[in-house]
C-alpha cells in the first residue's frame, strides 16, 4: 500500500482504514445445547404440559413492551407483510420526516423463518421431548440513534431461544463520535468520508473500536430489544455468546477531486480484472489454493450508479474495489467464513494452554485478528495495483533479466520471456494466493509439475529439485527474495513490475503498442 500511496500521494488527501458494516449475532448457547431448554423449564418450575402457553405469553409480553415503548416515545410502528422489504430505507425515511437527536427511530415487525423449540410427540420415551425446528415467528426490528454508534439496528426473535442480531457501521460510529467532539471539519457521503480535517483523529477513533468491550456493550443493546431477559432467566441466568457474523473492513483513499481519481481508476479496473486471475483473489484473503481447488470463485464487474466495482469472492469471503462519491477509492475485505484464516491462541477449552496457530473463530474474542487479516488483504491488493502507474520502460525490465548472471558464485541462465515454461513460472509466482504469506517450493510444485497421487518418492524428490532450481533462477535475477527465517519467498518490487509489464505486453496487440508508443 505504501508504494501505491507514494505514486498517487499528491492527489490523495487522506487514508482511512477500519470497519464499515458489522453484523453481530447473539446466541444463548446453554439453551441451544442438548436438553438445554428442558433444564431451563425445570429450573423455572414450568411443566412440559404448560410449555406452549408459557412460550406464547412470554412472546406476547415482549411484543407488547416494544409497542408500548414506541407509543410512549411517539415513534412509528410498521408491520411488514414480507421480511424482504428494505427495512433500513424505511427507517431512514422515517428519520428524515421525523428527526430526533437520539433514541428509538421506529419499530418494525414482520414474520420470518427462525429456529425455535417444538414439543416432539412419540411413543418412544427417548424420542419425545423439545426439539429445535425450522419455524416462523414474529421478529422485531428496532432502529436507533445510539449515543455511541449512531444509526444502527437490532433484530430480535420473539420466540425462544431469543436470537438477536445487531447491525452497525464503523464509519457512522466515527462520524457520530466526531460530532460529539464538536468537530465539523469533515464531509461525509453515505458511508465514506470525502474530506477529513483531521485524518489522524478519524483513524484513532477507528482503532478505538477494536478496544471496545464487545460482550458487555452488545449485552446492553440486547436488553433494549428484550427488557425482560433478566426476569425470564432469573432461575437460570444466561448470557449471550456474541459472534461477528459478517465484517467489512475498508481502506478508503480520498482523492483531491473526482477528476484525479477518474484519471487513474480505469487503469486500476483493467489491471484488477485482467491480471488478478481467480486464484489471485484467494491469497489476498489469506487462503491458499492448490491446483485442484474446486470451490466456487467468481469475479464480478458492474457499472453502478455511484461508480464501477470489481469484486472477487470465494466461499463466503470477498475483496472488492470501487469508487465512492466520485473521489474515494475503496478496497474492502468482507469476511463471513472465518475458518479459512488462523489466529495465535490457546486451545478453546484450555485458556492457559500452549499458543498455536488455530482456526479463526467467529466469536468477538477474535475480532482484533479478523481486522488484522482484513487490513493485510487490503494492503496486498493495493500493493499489487501500485504497478499500474509505473513509467519504467518495458525494455529496461526485460533487458535486466535477459542476460546471464551469477548467484552465489554460480553462473545462472537468462530468463526466456518467450518460452512457455518460463512464462508459466512467472504466472505461477504472481498468483494472488501467494501475495500475503509468500510461497514455498511445495506450493509451486502442484502448479508447475502436478504429479499423480501414485507418484513415487523419487519422482516427488525430482520435482522438488526442479522447482528449487527455478526458485534460484528467479532469486538470481532479483524477481523474488527469501523471507528471513522461513522457507518462503516473495515477489520483489522489480518482480511485480516485470510480471505486470510482461503480461500486459502479451495481451496487447501491435496497434495498441504503437498507439501508446506514439
């Protein structure tokens, strides 16, 4: 990212990285465990025969309390016939017509699918009892102007097990905090800042979000949705387990004016679509894919009202680039599936156990690491894009590797930029899956020399030796460099330039090259 900013620094007025959209889900795990609802009813002194009546009365009590609050505060309640209605638009329209400084904006209610308990009847005593089933129930949506987060929403399931979902926006949060500091030296368009009078303050407020006591904060918001939580679970106290269902981490580069961004953006779009082939997207997201990867991965190119977007996604995670409000370049990583990433932590059931790199959890305890992974993905994407505006002549790059050189006292052949094998080698090392963590001999072998599962140990050793010689060839010409204290390699700055220039030249036709030369 530093090289990208260095190339366009005169036109960039601010850089801001942090959360955009955050979706948290709260689950009462004790109820969800096998027999959990039965033990809760037993502790509360409620018979299974009275279960249906108890659940109905509890749900009605919660619904009525929400209606009474809306009526008491003079805020609208809207019942929606379908859950697919754009609820956020309704809430913003209401806020525009009936503005408030803080508190409840409106209450929306609708019937939506949910997982809830149902008494399963059976002649077999072991089979009958309470079971989780896919059902439909009333859900309440409370849209708020929160004193800390600003505009946000809470979705609450009015039937047991009372699942809750909280949505907020990191940019909205920062804007709200700056207004509380009486700062008016910023311009905001939708969920991005086109001007920041104090970028350092905005970035510090973004970083402060990672230090939030999320369980306590989200618990307090959940009580807004269900003020009877403590009384319902008085006999068996329960706390929500909070997970980050989906996070968007965006890096915004604000340009001085729309013309400055429009000058460079078309080149970035072309490079992202043509140079970042499908595997490239994977490594920007921190996930390694070998030659036998069969998961669904797509690149999307769309003209939108607010600009042009390029998006690449795989297995619920994505990275995208688009222009916002005319003058903001945004690169954004969205993580919905965390198991493709790692975090250094002790075992889940032994907090004092040995630290090791384990699968990233959705729980808010790993939110800091999720932010770190997302920021690295954004930086890698921008770093790879930094070659687009480079003015180094292709002849300089090609000639540098077209002659023999030496490496550790040994003569090394030239790179043959017209040879199919060397082109395949350069294509392999520029795969995006290697962009953040680098690549090893074993990572390149399946790409360059795929062997059948029945291959002998001798065949595998010969393939490893061939790949090792190719790595030394690239290292000798300064295309890659070894990462200290590891067996991994990375593309150098010259390596990025060489591969970008080579593949751009191979895609261009003669008329294009002559027109550019003129």
